[in-house]
C-alpha cells in the first residue's frame, strides 16, 4: 500500500423516516456536512419508520427502489419535502415523486406491492433499535449516537467535532 492511498471515509449513519418533518429539517445539516467533508464523510440513510406515521414504511421501501434505479438521495429529499402531502395521500405521492424524477413508475409500483425491499427496511430498523434509536432523526458516528428527535440544536457542530477527531486519528 502506498502513502497516497486515501483513508476510508468516516461513516455517518442518519436514522431517518420519510414522513418525519424533523428529518426534512435535518437535510440542511446533511448538506452542510457533505459540503464541508466531501468524500471524507460517507452519509448513509438508515430507515427507521415510526408506527405513528402510516406511510413511512412504504416510503422507506420506495426509497430503496429509487436507490436501485440510481436516484436514492434525490428521491429521499423529494419525499421529505412533501411530508405533509405524504400523510394525506400516501403511496400515490411516492409514485408521483418517482415520475417527477424520471424513475420507472411501474417498477416503483410493483416494488411497493411485492415488498422486495422489506428486508432492508426491517434490518435497518432492527439495527437502530439495537443501538438505542427511538426516534428520528438520530445520528450515529464513531461510537456515538446523537438524538435529533427532540432538538437538532448543536447537533451539526457535535457531528463535526466527532468527524474531525476521527479523521485526525486516521491521519
């Protein structure tokens, strides 16, 4: 291995629910973190649909289908921009967002019917519960979990402190 091999990025898991208004607000922090760290920080959306939101589980599955079609983050951001609409209209909104992004809407509809992405969503949710996630958004970076469900004040700064420390440790 040469000295020029880039270090693996620091991973930030964002436990999110696509019907959650707080998760929509958290996108501002995600954008700022991506701008600051670029490819040194890998931001991974992890699904944590809450029972109180009727369409969150379907939205998580739809996001996985959008990722399979190459537009995961654009889809996630578009759905989060319509959390109130999703609460009212449900799955038709998920298909409409797919249409707006140029995704295969027939495949999206089929994925929602056949449940092909349920295992991914279930695995994310189980892992979240195992590390103590109870609400969204929740962030996991290094060995720390930060709960943004009650307040997001100061969270980006705390994530930056942890990311800076982890990156410095990697050299």
